[in-house]
C-alpha cells in the first residue's frame, strides 16, 4: 500500500474577508473531491484572509497512480485564477 501526501500553501490576493476566502477554498476543495480519488482538507491558516493551506492524501497500491492523483489535484489548484501556489511539500510512504 502506498500513501501519498501533499501539503499545498497558496496566497489569495483578492480575498477581502474570511467569507470570500472560504468561498474560493470550498469551491476548489469540492471540485478536487469530485474529480479525483483523494481526500483534501484545509489544515492551516484558517483565520488568515489571504492564505490557505490544504493537505491532500491519496492511497493506492501503485506509486504512479498515487502520484498522478496528487499531481492532477495540484494542477487544478494551480489553474485557479484566484490564487497563487507558493509552497508544495510531497511525501510518499
């Protein structure tokens, strides 16, 4: 069994309130959950308006498949015009 984790930190330049931030974060998280075989949660910077940290986890029996799911999730986050990814940390167990 392969467990892949990825922590993604991003800046939301246009967020002017926590409500605006939550709208963007929830939209992206929901799309990732629907499209890919991963679990995703906002795990940091919950009270900061312009920062977000997601933890994404994928579990499978082939490393390539786990890596692919995580990379597709990252690509979806990076394609969002509302934010800029500033840090990505990956780990495979």
